[in-house]
C-alpha cells in the first residue's frame, strides 16, 4: 500500500524516489521463496528503461576489494554461463595472487585428508595467522562428517557455521540411541529417546508409568518393557505399541554381536520406521536429515574397513570419542565448516570448496531444470567469491553416498572455469594429483587410456547400458568438455546416476 492506494495502481511518482541494492548473481534461496526476477525486472518497472550500458538509473558496483584477481576471473567466467542475470563483471583491485588449486581425490577420505594437510602446511608457513583464516564449504550438511573426523584426529579446532556438528544433529543422535540401546540394556536415556521415535502412539503418561515402576522396583527400564504382563498392566491402550517396540529391539539385541555393525544400523533404522518417516515428510529438511542418517551408515562402513573384526560396541566408543573431543573454548580461533548457503555474506583468506561432482554439486534435481541449474551455478559463484587470498577446489573419483560407494565425475562447473587459472601442482608428500586433460602431456604425467567406445561421439542419448551393480538403464544426458565426458543413466531399479564411462563398469547393449 502507498498512502492508502494499492501499489499496482499508484501512479503519482513525481518528486518521489525508490532505491534498492542487490545482486542477482547471488540469489540462492529459491527454496525460501526468494525471487531474483524482482531485481531483474526492477529497472524496467521503476528505472528509465534504457539498456544497461546507457541507463542513468542503475549503478553497477563492480570493483571488488576482497579477492585476488585470479579468484575474480574464475567467478566471472563461471557466472557468465547463466542467461538470467544483469550483465556485470567483478573488477579486481588487487594483484592476481596464487593460482586456484585443483585436486582430484580418490574418495571422500582422501579429499578430507588433503584439505587438512593443506591447512596444516599453510598454517606452519604462517601464510595464515590462525585457524580462523580457513573455511571449508560444501553443498550438503552430510558432507561434513569425514572432514570433522579428520580435524578431530588432527587436533585442529573447528566449528560448524549455521548448523550442528555431525554427532550433535538430532537424527544422528536418534540413530546412535537405537544402537546404544542394543549394546547396553541398562541405558535408559537411549531407550527413552527411541521408544516413541518415530511416533508410535506411546504417550508421556504411559512412559512415565513404566519409568516410575522400574524405579520403584530398582530394575532397568528395559526389564520392565520386556515383561509383557507388566506392559499390559501399565501401558493400557498403548500396550500394543510398546510391545511392538520391544519385539523390534529384542530381535536385534539377540544378534548384534553376530552381525556387522553396518548391517545392524541399516536394518534397525529401516525396520523401526525411522527412514520411511523421513521419506514421507517430503521436505528439504527431512531430506537433509535422511542424508545425515545415511552418512552415519557411511561412517560405520568406514570404521569397519579401518578396524577389522570390530563390533558395534567398538564403533559406539569411537563415535563417543569423536563427539567429546571437539569442544571449543569461548573465543578460540577455529576452522569454519559450512554449507554454501550458510557462507553467503562471509569471507575468509583461504577457502576449500569440496565435493565438486555431478549429481552432488550441481545436485541431481537441478540437472534437468535450467532454472535450478543456474541457481546451482550462482551458489558456486558465491562459494568462489568467499575466498580472499587462496582458493582450493576438490572432487573425488568415488564417494560413498546412501551407504554405497559409487563412481563420481567432476562437476560441470569445473569444466566451465578457465584452465589457465587452475593449478594441480599442490606440493604433497602423500598425495598424487591426477593430471587434468590440459596437463596430461606434462613430463612424467600418467594418463588413463580411455576405451575408444567411450568417446563423446560414440555415446548417444537413448543408448541402453548394463552396469554390474545398477543393472540395465538408458542414457538420458551426455556431458562433455574437451576430452572429458560423463553420462547420465536412468536405471530401472536404481534411479538416475551420473557416471564416467571411462571407469564405470558399463557395457553398451545393442
């Protein structure tokens, strides 16, 4: 409303003015109903209507005092691929600085170890004065877990910006409580957390009756729950739900020593209804929680690989240690971990942008939607421009997602960056950087010979393929840049996967 008149009908703009500040290239909150086209249309709605180069009612703030020239050039090259934007170029006021370092890791553990190694090296060389000069950015919250674990093992202080540390997240605590209840029947705290999670229709009054009776008798709560007669007497109409929960827990209590911890964890979270409850909610928050549950499964699988003959009890002890060692003293400098959405508006001398893989960043849901893909690119632009002095970009050749390890291919956003701005010559005693296509002819460089059948010109949308794990599928998209390529395949039983046909176990079907 303007003076009692609907804004759409208001015409008396004489001697009035309106002034706004915004950057359409940093609009990354469409899931919160943010609409960047309001800013795109502002010049036409309220300005002089002239082209951008001629207008006198739009001022472009293009000089950038934050980042080195190399970082700004990379950001400019990336964002110009978007069609829905106001033409704007970040102009540096500082010298080029260090190259942007690119690293291809074997997997998420290798990636995390590389990041921590570089942080330690920079910190020792006093190029960064304290831990607070470093930030690690990722697309989804679940990616923080391997990074957090190696930071803890390396005694490097860290904090998660805009969220909780991995083992402090509700869904992770819920899953851990289920597992602790199996290992220790006397763990009443864990039982109370799980008995009505997800909701089973067991009310507070029923739980109080059971807890009070157990307390008066001087026995653990589990002993009371395991006695059907007592439950029938104390739980009333909730007795059936309580006994169903007891049967579920009893089933796993009897066998947790005989099965792998990873099998127990996945089975009990499925059969308890916890995973289905998250899936049925259909919200972004529930999706993030589900990713964290599966990342816990990944953590257990990794623990089993690193500790042969380990038990569920061993993993729980390790998880407890990981969550207890990372308490910061107030005011202590620490490495910042955060999602790219949380990073907007912040800046750091050294930034690590990790997980640059097709299907992860950009995410699967954006690949078929041009508008969503442009928002993912804006998100990458935001991440790049958080760096003041140095920027590291990493991706993995394989990543464990949803408790299964899958091959991964580099993000198309990496292919959209100028190769002359990237360097993969980061010094390292332990890590061997895989050369990019542009540096494959360097002396001593080893390259993977691609099968001739897997060249871009030999793959077509609609090709039928057989994957040793996912079965039969159809090629729906082909992504290529120079000699690099990847394909999107829709599998009848496994959904869509982004694969590198040079390394994936694929067979083309006639």
